[in-house]
């Protein structure tokens, strides 16, 4: 599947990047970090524009995050019941909501780019916890554009070592999440 996603971005550019990143932000597990790094490599080769790539990746991520927040916020008891089934117990969901409230804006910011695997869950938990939407949007925008710019720039500067960079960043992210 990675090859198909990379081929889509190679062929269609920023619009494909926007769509793929938006789908991943809702919660579909896709290799977005790799995709952003490869987009940076494509920029260094002149195949894509830096600002269009950052804009498309940031906007797509924000759109997907807002969808996740809206599902949590307005999904009502049906979503809470489904999430309780995913997490095993309602107490687990309530604990996640409490953490989303405690972390607040900085937690949203960090899960956009450093702990991105937790992002979709934080979106839902922020919605169910009724975290104020304007604050969620502000931290989401800051985090998503920071992440897009960071990973695309890394790919641009290390374009000849894309896979090695992806491996190091993946290991670092999971080590930080474990801590």
C-alpha cells in the first residue's frame, strides 16, 4: 500500500497529499510521516512546490482532525458506546477524556507531529470531553503546520537518505510514546 500512496503523490502532487493526509487524520493508519518525508525529497528534486506541499498536508490534516473532533463532540452516546467497545470499558474512555482535558492545548499540539499515532484518539476524546472548539482549532492548526513543515523539510534536506530517516523518526516517536 505504501507504494500506491507514494505513486499517487508522485503522479498527482499536492492534491493527493491533501486527500491521503485527511483520511489518515480521521484515524485510518497510513504512513503519513514517510509520505511527508518523500514529499520533501520530491521538492528537492523539483517535482513539487514546498509551499503547496506544506499547505496541502497541513490543511488535509486539519480537516481530518476536525472531523474526528466533530464525531466525538456531536456523535452522542452512540459514539461513546462504540468507543467504549474499542477501549474495553467505559472507564478507559473516561480516563482518555480526563487526559485530554488535563493535557489541553499543548497535548493537542504535541499529538499533531511528535506523537502523531495518538492524534486521532485525542481528536475524539477532545470532542467527547467538550474541549472548546476554538482552542482545539488553534492548537490543531499550530501543530499540523509545524509537523508538515518539519517532516517535509527533513525529507528535503535528507532526500538521499529517506528510508533511513524514516526508520530513525519512527523509532524515536514510539520511544517517546512509551515514556
